[in-house]
C-alpha cells in the first residue's frame, strides 16, 4: 500500500500516521481496501510532549482495551494501531527483570518518586499514573465477567502487593510485557522464566493450589497469549520478535539450575508448534542428560529451538569483559544470540552490521596495480587497512546514535532509578553497543584461495583471477567448483585456517577497543548476523567462487557437508575473549532421520560439544525434499517452521530468496547437487 | 610407514558404538557383486572420471598423519566412540598399521573393524591384540557359492568367528541382503544356524542399495543390478530371526 493510495482513500492526515499505518498494514498482510481504511482510521500517534511520562499516560488513556478471551485464564492485549511519537531511536534489545516486577508493587515504585520534583521523577510518576489508568480501564472492561475474577484480582494486585501465586505471577509478567510492546519496545526478551517462577510454582504445588498438570496448562495458555500479536511484534521479518525465554543455566552458588518448569516450558513449546516465542537453553557440562534429551526432542520437530548457549564458555567471557560475576551468571538474550544482562543492560547489540567481505572487494575493485600484492601477507595487510576504515565509520555512527527518553525502561532497568538518570542517558548498569559481522567465511575462503591458486600452485595469476571475478565468473563453472572445493576453508579444523580467522577477528576487536576508548563507549563484536542475504545482494563476486549478489555465508557454518564434529572443533578454537562476545552461533542443518535413527548418540554429541567449547549453537532440522515441496505447494505446509537467523518462522512467511537459500543449504548438507 | 586409504570420515554414527571416525582402506580379497565401495576393491590407486571431473581414488597416508586425523575427534570418543577401520578389508592392512594401533591403544582409543573375516588367522591374531569391537558381515555361507561368487574361503570365516568368540571380543553381525545371493532359502537357513550356534542376541540387517552406481560408472566398472528385498521379504526374514529370540534392527544405510 503506498502513501499515495492511503491519501487518495482517506485524504490527508499526517505523514507519521501514514507511515505507521503502512507498517501495520505490511505486517498484517491486509487484503482489501476496507481493511486498509480501517487500519488507517484506527491509527493514532500520541503527540509529542516534553514530559515523556505524560505522553505515555495519554497513550494509556487512549488505548483500545481488547475483549477478554473466555478461553484463557489471562488477559493480554495490544492495541496495534496506537503508538508514541518518537523523535529518536527507541531502545530495543533488552530483557527487564521480571523477578523484580513480581516482587514489587506499583505503589512501591510510586513511593520512590512522590516526594521528588526533579525531571526524572516527574517522568516516572506520570508513567506510573499511566499504567494505573491502563489497569483500571482494563478492569472496567472485563468487570462483567464473573469467571474472570482471578484476572481482576491479579490486575488489582499489581498496584499494591507482590505476586502471590503461579498464575498471578504469569499474569503480571503478561501485563508488563504488554506494556513493553505497547510503548514501542521491539526485541524484548522474557528472561529466565523457569528460575523466576520456581518459588511460585513450588509453593502452589506444595499447598495443593494446583497440580503439575495445571501448571502445564497455564504455561501453555501463557505462551498462546505471548504468541498472539507476533506479526505486530516482528522486527525485520515475520517471526523476528526477540521474544526469547531463557531456560536452565549455571548459578554462581547453586551450580547448574533447572527444574520442573524448564521441562514444562520445553514441552509446551514443542506441543504448541509455534515459531514464536522461542527458547534459549543455557547448557553446561553439569546439566542433566535428560534435559538435553528433552531439548533434542524439541529441536527434532524442526522448530529451530532451543538455541543452545554454552555457559561454560560464555559466563567467564562476560566476566572477563567486565561484567560483575553475579550479573554474568544472569545473562540472557532478547534478539537472536547477543548476550545481555537481564534487568541491567541497555545493550544495543545489533545496531550495525559489518560486512567483512567488502573491504577485500575494495582492494580489487579499484584500479590498483596488483603487482605490488605479491604475497598473502601483503593482501591481508591491505585488507586490514580498508577494514579499519569501515570499522571507524561504524564507530562514528555509534557515537552519533540518539535514543528516545525512556521512563518505562528506566523503571525496570537498574540503576536508572537509583541514579535518577534515564536509561537513554546512560542510567543502566551496563551500556553497551554491539556490532554484528557477516561474511567472515567468504573472506577467509577468498584469501585462502588466492594463496593456494595464485601464490602456491600458481594455477592462475592474480590479474586474471580478478578479471574472471569481475566478469562474475561467467562461463567459469569449473573454476567456481575448484574455488568452492578448496580443502583449506572456513569451518575446517586446520591450524592455518583457524589462525587466519582469529587473526582477523582479533584485529577487528583491537580496532574496536581503540574506538571504544576514543568515544567512551563499550563496543562488542560477534561472528553472527542476520544480514547474509541483504548484504550479499550488495556485494560483488568474490574469490571464494561466490557470484554477484549471492548470499554470504551464514553465521559460523560450513558450506559443504563436513562432519558436524569438524565444524564444532573449528568453532571451539575461535578466540572469543575480550570484546568478541556479541553472539557467535554455529548454524547446523540436520536431516530429520539422522536424529531419529541415532537419538542417544546425538545427545552424546551435543553434550560432548559443550565440553569441546562451542559458544552457541542452533540446529535447523529440515530435509531438502520437504522444503522444495513446501515452496511449490505452500498450502500443503501451513505449519512448517524453520530457523531463519536467530528466530524461527513459518516457512510460508519467508521471502522467496530466504526460501531458496535454505533449500540450497539443505541440499548441500545432504551432499546433493544444487 | 604409509598406508593406502580412500577416505577418513568423521562423525560416523553407524560404524560401531558412540561417535566414530571411520578410515576406509583400499584393497579387498573378495568380490561381492553388491559391493557398495567398489573404489576400495583394488589395492592400487585408481583414476576416475565423473562427468568432466577427474580424480584419483586412494592416497598414501603416513601413519602419524593418520593418527593425527583420528585424534582430532578424540573429545567425541568419550561416550564410547572411537575409530573404525573399514574398507575394503581392513584386516589385510593390519600388520602395516600395527604401530598405529599400538599407539592408539596406549591412548585408550576404542578400535573397531568392519570385516568380512575371510583372512588368514595370522592377520586376525594381530588384530586381537588391539581391536575391541568387530563388525562382521554374514554373507554367503555355503562353501562352494562363497568361493564361486565372492572368492572367499568360508572355512576360514568359521574358524575366525570361533577365534573371536574364544577371545571374548564384542561382535556385531551385519547381514547385507540381496536376492539370489545372500537371500536364498539355503543361505537363510545357514545364517539362522550360525546365529543360533553362537547364541547371538542382536543382529543388524540391511537391504542392498544401488547408491554406488556413480562410483561404478566413474571406475568404468559394470554396474551390477542387484535386487534388494521387498518389504514383505524383509519382514519375513526379520520375523524368522526374531523367532530365535534375537533382536533385529533393520538399518537404512
């Protein structure tokens, strides 16, 4: 729907409305004009106020309160058509600490500010007033339903008491989660729900208020509600919501923690068969085998989750990076895989993507005398020079980022309240930025190919090689095959390949350290990024045999059917120290029958891989046959779910180029020709 | 010391207990018509052509180099896995690789062979010192047909089985199934006798597949059209074996 069409249908309102209506329209695939008009009419953008809290209060006054769902024991609703007016970037990618939300009533929060008249406190007070208004309006709306007394009790309870039971706790989480989304916070995670809810669950079971079966039903109901507005919640592709539930994990005193709820959540996710919300399981050598079995049962369905994050590696890396020990043990994620500290960090973890292949392309695109590049070392040196320029540019952009004032998050992220400093101004305990990288494998393979074909075997000289590349390897099928089949390549556990990868990774990281110092910003880097397709389109043919515009390699993966153990060994030897912690995920494609026929051995494999030292791992269980069928006959596969980057989605919701790339990778994984 | 192999395959889940690395040696003393690895029959390196791609099956690898490759996944052997020597007939190389076996044994690496077991007893005896786990094929058991079709000596086979049992080795029997060859009334009855005699508790059966067609073509070998079993036949055989109180797994290889 174009801006002009809306204008033509309805006449002028204002540009912001049109933009927002368009966004909503796009996400919901509205099919007819009536819906377009409806969508536009409902759209409201709360006008700018000097006091952000007042704006939030206005929003709470104006929001539609949805009908109560008689099939659910919870209330959850988002008015997709109303939003705050924002001049700057709204902070995204965080998880508030729901543990605190459960333990603290709204009046306790209010008391922190009533006697102060500084700007920060005024904003917070108005915000809390707004939340109160929303609670009261909601209660009024569902008031007639006698069966919904428990919900009303929970909503009332938010004002003046702690959460007092398992269902009550879940309702409170839902309510604040609703507020987060309603106020425009994308990629917001749910945190460690098995740990947070443990006490409430145990008490209710012990005092016979509910059975384990009741708990399972409540969890199911909870997840259905969280899933409800997933198109609205989606970020760049449908399904990319950042709604991550963290399960399991090490504790600095209690060792590895998991409980009934860990299993119940995995069971529920598996049973519901929704792509969203998704789970991340924090794994460790110390975890029980049966939990890994449970995780694999879920992965086996093809849901793409849980993603496995290796506490034995990650926690210590976070501590070394400067995160306090207690906090490092309480990490989570809220987008794909970038670690955040729950309730304490404003980590803008995926603000920019660094395309690692482009600086290499730059060397060879310009009219440079290639004769001076007579060794691999010289090429690498030149590459690093260009790379440095790129990174410095990103550093500058980071320095110029401005965030919208955020009294909502400031309420729930430490230490904003204590410092009376809004999180947008640096009030959080941890204020980090993260860069994602894409194309490391293409870069490494390109450099290795130049070394092997030009300098070692002298099969081709650099000029000719470059000319062929510039001509997009037209009529060069054999050369492409040779380039792609070089035995020295990314993902192979050869010392020379690993050293080269680490050399470049550490180089980037050192440049970033300087930039961090220069701007007094803490910047992290990682080897995973969603941008492999988009950035691929912007990148010309490369020396790894990739043609113009083809996708770049995915996260840490291997582009042929190498043994899984080989890729893990490779990934485990990458140096994740210092600032190189911003998500480093191995991405596997697995055919369903490998797990089916060897379930216990696959559990062994995952457990032993933890010991081996991978950082993070996700498994996409797909068969090429099924994907090809599903692309041809979408109607036959309405529920086929696949892992995309750090999220899962319905295969049918994906753009064609994502479908094609997944099919191509699945075929390669199965050793079939594409 | 060098030895000729065609491939080292990591993360093998079907070649013995746990997660394994399988080494394929070149050279075999049998000529099974259904052979799935025809590139491993000849003891010599062989050039091949697939489409317009040329290559060589087989390369010599230094034992220390081979050891290094095998140890790459040693972290994954902790769950009972290890290395499997396959081929071809790996026992034919056993003397050549004995030093490697010795070193791997010192490192507590579990070792397994996939063998047709029709080798002279001297070779088998060397293997007894190192190999813990034997995957043994049951092929054609009649003396004449074994000689005629496979070129093997069935007396040697029976004797070697006796040796393995006396040495209390772990043995997994595997039966490749092909109509007119291993699946005949006579052979099935001989197989059942063998299983009964040694009170086997578990056996794996698998249908012959025609996946090796490209490899045959690449070597300019004539591709033998072998007829595998129908599902009905498979089910029948499975029930017969189960009748002896033996667990049967039908493998999809």
